C-alpha cells in the first residue's frame, strides 16, 4: 500500500492505493477530515467505434452520513441531481485527456463512503478519479487536479469548508492540468471580469501540488500504460480523397441557414461515398469507416480555416455580433409569468410558477435535509433540432444546463424575507442552434419580471467560442451549434450589467493563456450588455402586480407563545382556519405566519381570525368582554379569546359596592378598560373607568 499526502490551505488530503479494490485497473482512496471517497477506473474491450465509450459516475451512500435511506426499498436508487452534476464535473476535464481514436470502454466510479458534513466531497472525488486513471494502464494526458476556489471576506482560498462556502461571493470549481485550465463551473455575486480571472488563475497556480501528488503516486505504484497507436488509414488514398472533398465542402458551408448548410454537407458526404466506396467490393466496410473519419477531419479543418481566413462566421456574422433577438411576453395566459425568447435559430419558451412554502422541494443529502424554494428545469425535446427520439426524462445534459441557468438566476432573486414565495421556472427549448442554456437565462429574467417578481436586476447569458490555429485566434460571441462542435472552447458567461453571476467553461486545447481568457470575458461582457439592452426594451422593470392566478401571501407576526393557540389540539384550529377561508397557513417558530390564497378577502378573513386568537391586551385600551366568573373580590372578564382579566370590586362602579353581583352577573357583556398587565401576564381591568371614557365619547 502506498499513501501520499499534502496540506492544501490547512486541510490535509491523503491519497492511498493498493489496499482496496485491487482488481480494478486503478483505484485510490481519498481522505480529507472524516471524508472517505473510493475512486476506481476499469478498462474494457475495444468497441472499435468512432467515439470514446467513457462513463463517469459519482455516488453518495447514505451510510456515509450514518443514515438509512428512505423509501420502500430502504436502499439507494438512481442518481440524484447532485450526483449527476458532480459526475459531469468529473467527466468534463477527464474526457479530452484520453488520446484521440482510443475506443476502449472506460468506466470511472467514485463512491462517497464517509462524509463529515464539513468538507465538500465533489472536488475530492474528482481528484480521486484523476489519480485512479493516472496509476492505471489507461493512456491519458493527465493527471489533472480539481479544486473549489471561493472568496470569503475579500480573500481567496481553496477547498473551503461547507460553512465557508455559504459566506462566499465567488464560488468556482476549477479543473486544470500542469499547462492550463480545462474546466470551470460556478457562480458569483456580480463579480467583475478581472475578479473572476484572478480567482481562476489563483486556483490553477495553487492546484499544482495536487498534480505533483498524483505523479508521485504514479511513479510508486503506477502500471505501464497500454501502447496505443492511432489507426492508420490504408484502405483509401487520403490525399486523393481530401482533394475531392475540400473544394466541395468550401461551397457546402456557405449557406447561412442551419438545415440548408447541413443538407449541403450531407450531400458532399454522400457524393464522396459514391466516388470512393464500392459497397459490393471486398473491404467496403473498412473503406467506409476510414472515409467517414477522413470526411469529419476534413470538415473540421475546412470550417476552421475558412473562418480564420475570411473573418466571417458560418452564418455570415463577424466575431462580435449577436444574432437577431425577438421577445414576446405573456405568451401563456394561465402561467404566472412567461416569455418567448428567440435569438437567431435558438428559441425558448420560459414560464414562471409562483407557489407557497408547502411547494418547496425537500432534499435529502449527506449534509442533512434541506428545502429548495427556487427550481429551474430545462427541457430539450428532439423536435427542437428536427430529430426523432424517445422521451425518457431529463438526461445529464438537461440537468447540467438547468443547473447553470438556475445558478445564474439565483443571484438576482429577492430574499425570502421580502418575497416569501416558492418559484419554479421551466424552459422549453423549441428551437436550437447553439446557446440554448443562455436563452433559458434570458427568458427566465423576462418571465420573472412579467410575473411581478421583484428581482434585483435582469440577468442575461451569452455563449462564447474560440478557434485557435497556430498564432491566429478567433473569439466568437453567441456561438452556433456547429461552432461549438468544431471549436476549441465553450465558454458560457451569465450576469447583470454590474457583473458575472455564473460561468461554465470547457477547453479542448492546451495552453489557453490569461490574455485570451481576458479578451473572451471582455467580449462576453459586450455581448451580454447588448442582450440586456434588448431585454430592457421589452420590459424595463418587474410588473407592479402579480398574475390574478398566482397565490398571494400576506405575512404577519405573532407572539411565539401564541403559536400553540393557532395550531390547536392536534392541529384542529389551523385546519379549521385553512378550510373555512380556503387558504394555506405556514407558521414559523419565530412567530412569522404566512397566509396564502387566491382570494384577497378570504386572506383578510383568515388574518382576522388569527389576530383574534393571538391578540394581547393593550394597557389603556377599551374592550367589550363577557363576565366569566364572579368572586367575592371581583369579576373575571374575557376580553379576548382565551384571555381574561380581573375587575376588582373597587373598579366596578363609582362609590362603594357591597357585592359584585349588585353590578354584574355571569354572562353579562360589559365594556372594560385595561389598567395594567403585570410581568406574569395578569390583567387588571376597570369597568368604572370604561364607563367614564365612553360617556366622554358620547357612547
């Protein structure tokens, strides 16, 4: 067994190998505090296809936090949304590092086996995955390191505790190799571009010891790498094929409309197959496979060189122009807020639903139970790209895009104190040609404002691309789907006119320096401000009134000691109020009561009942009460439901009173004045002074 360790910003990280899961191609156990993650990788058979069959899984076990799973089966089921998102964070930096053309099946599994609730396990699992690959026989350009960089009280730090993360105004997960940053995911509270750059390159600089740690482990226990030589294409004449394809592709990529361009490219491919592949001849399958690969390589080169040479995009734009934008508000009459956001050939219908506290999503994770009061769901149906495909629920891509948009919008939502509603946003992508997640961000802001949600500021998003050939660099604003596929970077930036709220970046090339990233961020800011100006033209501020179909919530405060009176025995009183007034009641321990309903009068009726139950006597105020009990020294009068006070015999009338019953009897309805409420809550009343005061008022 071999163990290596490093102290990263005061937190000791250990990676050990050789004791657990020894039949895997590579396995390590990562420890930090009381967190323990097992990361394994296995190499499977060669699938001999045209893509890398890599699967990455991140799994949290309930026993890691000392809990038994809920549900009928009492065992872990399918991956949660968090597990899916962490799996993507590990997959994205790992995938580009495997050699091109390597088609063996690879499976990476990261299992959280102990969680202490103090240290985040996602970046530790990513570190473990890289280390497992590094010591395995699988060829890779790694290792890579993954860290979380945050800024707390103006200071940057790596891999903070969970409590520190909650106080951070910058929070990014950054993955990088020795040479460069390869992946970024996270958000900020309207951080400037320079602040974001400082955080990212701080993370890259400070993560280097974690790469050294993996290399040390690899030297000690690493297996010899499988020899891999990219496939040589011998069945066809490459130079002849390229000479045939290249000029035809240059013509085929000229149409600016997506489907016309793709049809033209498809026509060239079919023509090349007819020219170079005889389906009846021996070795036709091998020739077809080689030609398909060579065609894609040629298309990749032709598109990139054509754009670099001309300075123009596939759709005819220059590098900085955003596609035409159109906005329609209130598209869905029964939704509480909605918008149709169209940018070029990308379009999203985004709706907002306003709910009450009972609509919050209950989450159960290794750090305990929590409630989610804001949800954003992104749907990408196959018709949006003109395809047919079974609907099987949201996939990893949809979950990831939704999480990015949710992070971007979360930063501009009002506080629960000022807006005690639950919000759900749903984005239906109805057309797509790149940047659909950014259309979701823009549509979300528009729909929230149309719904009357008092957001702090509108937020917009723009997807940036990059083409780098030798010393030539082309940074693209608002990329198309083909530019994403054929480019070197996918860089999504979301924010307000003040700063960045969310960022997602995947880089496919080595050596992307700070100057290029700085230029990309500045160009993204320019594009974002342009989009925000178009949104401002459609709606400049949140609507003053919410939809008549949305619930209303009125918040009142009561004495926490009175909560039991509202609840009643076995919840009888709160159910009675809810049913009789057709409202929902949410009562907090601090005495905050939210009354929600669609009818304003019924809400006020419920509030009146609550106030009558919880009202407290005020000194100097007159109350009409009922005599409940007679004693020798006075009468007890109920002035509020469940609240009574004593009218001493001396306070019943002017002059001497011999017997209490000479003045009042049980059941009498009388006016009294509150003279005093002592520390024990006992109330002293006066019938005499109430009569005097009422006479003075002419009553």
